[in-house]
């Protein structure tokens, strides 16, 4: 499971697949204030990406992977925090 | 198998191939001719597009490879060498053979796939290495849309990056990808696709509509919309997105759009504002106040909608209302429209001009010409109908005469004649109109010669510049089409025998590059085609010797010939100067073929040549073959015959006692020349009118010119000249050589038209 849910934080590591979209959504729905750590995430499937874009959670750490860093960061930055 | 679509494709493909070949040759001469490279590229590109409608994969692949090569040439990545032109021309030849095959059997010939693979491979190896792998296709400028409405929404930094890339020569592609809502269920990961897009300059992932509330969000319903700018080629993108290609919109972005977007005004807004500026700049009049109000309101609304600051504008409006001077308003508009960050003003200016230049010259802005493609058979049947009309119209004068003579009504006769005049005029106009339809420019035939001359010249190792003049000269379709073979022969002759090798030319102090001039012009009712070269010319001495050796004429006659006449010996059948049979000309087919073909069309050939300076062959042909002017004569006691007007030199009346008898033959003296005299009755085997010796009686003599000799032809009476539609004999009568055909007269009689050349 690339998704680890703690009380206040959702950590996404490695490749986030299509199956992770629903757990991610549920976690964020359960704790709307939860912050998301993306540091070690290497790819997010579009379905999960969509969840993040729709809910605009606060991000604690930004992905290091180049593609995500380049294109995802500005999209998530504009909302929450 | 053959569908109307396919038929249209075939005719279109032929035009495109011809255009491509013509431009390639132009390009070889002047490699910097941008119009030519664009045109040839466009032709091949269009061809690729149209063949895509059909299932001819071999065809498509080959054309595609050709397009890639041309696109590299166009982008300046590849220099166009003669070898490259050869390669491309070969490819075009192959394609044209396939088009013929498609036309004939509706499919490509067997083995087309293999041929396509070979040529495609050859074309691909000519491509520069970096392009080869990606099979880059530079999108056509013509496809550049004038507005991509979301472009201004791209963040400025990314847009600038794209602009920079565009100005440094890259082609920018805008990509919009709208995945299906259920795409996740089919295992797609749209975002992952963009990881593979090379040269990604901007990427926006946005909801296509507002996000639903967090509780209502369905993570497995894709609501995203992807918009990207990339320097990747269209082919790369199409390949990458091949499974979802119908959900992807690709548009080439002109650099100036990226620049315009800098103002923060979308092109649509800018164009509205520009329109308002024009209204303001109109000369002031009584309506100025109302115009001002409307402009003020429009601009404010537009600015508001575009999210722009409106305070400047309001101030300017107030200033104008008090002063009545539109200058402040114009200033604000100008600032809005022209405000562009520094980068593009200087750097973009160049790219902008280039982009706009090519957009303007692109074919799609050319208005579609209103041309109707009509099957020739329809025109021919129209032509025939008009012919019939002319004939029936000609019967009105007969009717008029009958009204007068038989029914004794002069009034009636005159009315019929008046009516005849009207119908006559209309029929003539109609005839002229239909003739004009059948008129083709000679360029139809000329077009293929640049290619031919180039190939032959390369084969012979000669350097030849073919100059074509007057290719717009028009003549009847039959004439123009008939010209092809004789011209081909003449030009081959000129290249093979006339033009010297570069070394010989240099030795003689001539320019190394020989010049062949192919010129067409109209002269009276004739169209004249001249082929002149500046080669070695024809040596009359050699011609005489050759003619005697071949037994065409005897030595005595040869010696008596003037130089000009000697040169004309080449027209005699069985005469061919070529020492050996070459691949090109001298295949035993001499100039006599040219002469006979041209004469069949009632034309004439003449040749003049100066030794060491060149040769000019001149073909003179009637503009139209449809109508023949003949003179009617009466012979054999009331029978009518037509004699083509071209042959008639003059008509004279000769007193019977001035006819000289030389053994069995008769002759008379016409202006100090002895002209042989023949009787038409005798020639046609008709019974001769018997006359009893009144020596002062005169015979009607038609002096006709056949070739260069004059002959007198005794007929019973001269009748009027008339325009007829000559119908050649067919079927069982086709073997009658003495007549060239028939025409129907107004009173229903059949007029036999004589073929004097055979008869005399």
C-alpha cells in the first residue's frame, strides 16, 4: 500500500495506483484537515491525482520526482495550505 | 470497385503529382525558392491526406516518407541535391504509376508493398539522423489556427518558454486531451501519458467542470481535462496517444499567438477592440457623439469581460466627452492592443513576420477557384449539338428562297432572313463559347518537358537550360493534346543532335549551359509553337550527302537544292541523320512523323537552322479543329464538293484557248509561272461536261497549294465558302482516301470534302 494514513497526515510513497484512489478519498473525507506528504511519491495515477486536485488538501512535502514536481506542484499549490 | 470518390482522388492525385514534380524541378534550379518548397510539400501533404481515405497502405507509407523528407528540406535540415531530387522524382513516378493502376483496376498492383518498402527505406536513409527515428512531421502552416482560446490561460512563464522555443525554430503543438469519464475502467492513466510527451512546455490538469462536493466525488469518474504545449512532432503525439486519439485535439500554434497572449487579451477580445479603434478613426461627422457612446460602452464591456482594468478607459471617455477629441480613447486602445512585453517586440518581430508571411502565402487563404470539372464527352456532345444547330440554321436561307420562289411571298422570305440573322448570331456566339471551353493552355503539354529535358540532359552529360515562354497560350484541347508527341520528338532531337557537349561548347566559345527555348504564341487564327536551341545547327552539306546516300533524292537534285531546302530534307520519310541509333532519338522515326502528325491536324512544320548557331523548329496549328472553313465548288454537272480553304491559293478564270497542252497534260501560265492544270471531273472519275469550241469561254480554275507546289483545278462553278463541322468517314467508308469527310448542308444534301493531298 503506498498510502499510509495517520491521524493528521496521509503519506503517499512510491507508485500510487488506481486502486489507491478510493482509500485516499475516504481518508481525506474522514479527516478533511489531514495534510498530505508526497515527498517519496514517484507517480500518482490520474484517479488519485483527481482526488487531490478536487479536495486540495494541505501539502506538507512536495514530490521529489521530476515530472510531479514540475507539473503537479503548481496545481496543488493554488488551493489549500 | 471504382467509386466516385476514387475517381476524384485519381484526377486530383495526378494534378498534385504534376504540381509536385514541376516545383521540385524549380527547386532544383533555385533551392532557396520558398514558394516552391512550400508548394511541393503541400502537394505531397495533400496527397497523403487524400490517400488516407482509401486502403492503400503502401501508397500512404511512401507518400508519408516523401513528405518527411520534404519537411526536412523545408525546415532547412537537409540540402536539396540533384540526387535527392532524383530520389523524390522516382518516388513520384512510382506513385503516379500506382495512381494509373488505381484508375485502371481500383487497386495497387501486386508487389506494391515491397516497392513501397524499398523506396521508403531509400527516402528514409536520406533523412538526417535525428529526424529519422522520430519520423518528424512538421505540421503544415496551413493548419495553424488563428485562435486557441485557452492559450491565454497558460501561465505566463510557460507561455514565454514556448514562445522562446518557437522563435528558435521549433514548431509548437497545442494538445487538448479530454479522457472519457470511464477511462479508468479501461486501464488508462492519462497523466502517465504526459510523462512520455517529449518537449513538454506547459501542462494544465483541470476539472472540465466544477468539482463536486468532497462527499459526492467519484474517484473513478475522470473529470480531468489536460491541456499542454509541446515541441513534440505531431507524429510523435499521434503515436503516443494512438489508443485515445479521438479524444485528443492537436493544433499547431503560430509563434505570434503565444506573443499576442502576452497582452492578456485573447485574440477575440483584441479583434473586437481593434474594430472599435477603426470605428473611432473614421472621419468625424454629425454622428460622432452616438458613435462615441456606443464605442465607449462596447469597450468597457469587453474589458470587463476580459478582466481588464477599465479606469483608464473611463477617464479617456470623460476627456473625450468634454473635448470632442477621440485621441485619448485611441491612445488607451493602442496601449491595450500594442502593450506587449519586451521579449516579443524585438525577438518576436522576426518570427512574427515570418509566421505571418507563411500564413498569408498558405493556400488555404487562396479563394477556392470556381472551377467545374466536366467530363470531356459532355463537352463533345454539346459541341456536336451546336454543330447540328449550325447545320439546321443553314437551312433557313433555303427556306427563304423557297418562300419567295415557290410560294411567291417576298415578305415571308424577308422575315425568315431576319430570323436567320438572329439565329445565326446566337449560334456563332454559342460556338465561340463552347470553343472557349475546349481551349486549354499549352502548358498542359509543356509541363512535362522540364522533367524530360532534365533527365535527358543528365543522361547525355549536357547542361541545358529549358526556357518556356507563352505557356498560357490556349488552343483547342485536341490540338494541345496532339502536340505532345511531335514536341517530344523535336525536343529529343534538339537535345540529342542539336546541343553539343559542354566541352565542345566551351571550345566554340559558347556558354557551357545550352539554352532550349520552347515558346508558344498566337498568330492570327493559328497557334505557333517554336522550339529553338543554340546548338550546332544543321549542316546542309551533310544533309545533302546523307539524303543521297539513303537514296531519298539523287545527287543531281541534291546539288540543285538551296541550303534551306536541303535542311528541309529532314522532313522526308525515311530520312534520319543519326549515325547510330541512340536511346533517345534516331530510333528510325524521323521528323516525317512530326510532319504527318501536325498535318493531320491541319498544321504545318517549318525548320530553319544556321550552322553553328542553332535550329528552330516551328509548328503552326489551327486554334481549333472543330470548324473547318471550306469553299464549295460544283463539278460533274451539279455535284457539290468542299475544298478546305487552307489549300486554296486563289480562284482564277482562264480562257479556254490559253490552256497549253503538254503531251497529255494541260497547264496554264499564271503570272509568268507554269501551273499544271487538272480537271476535278476527271480526277473523280465523273463524266466530263462536253463543250463545243467557243475559245473565248472561260474555265473556273481553283489554284490550290499542296506543300509548296501550285496546281490548277478546273471546276464547273465556284460556290460560296462556308464553315462546316467536318465528320470524318468511319466504318466501311473509312478507307476512302480521296475524301477527308462529309458535312451536312442546310438543304439536307451531303457535302463531300476533298482531301486534295491524296487526290492530286
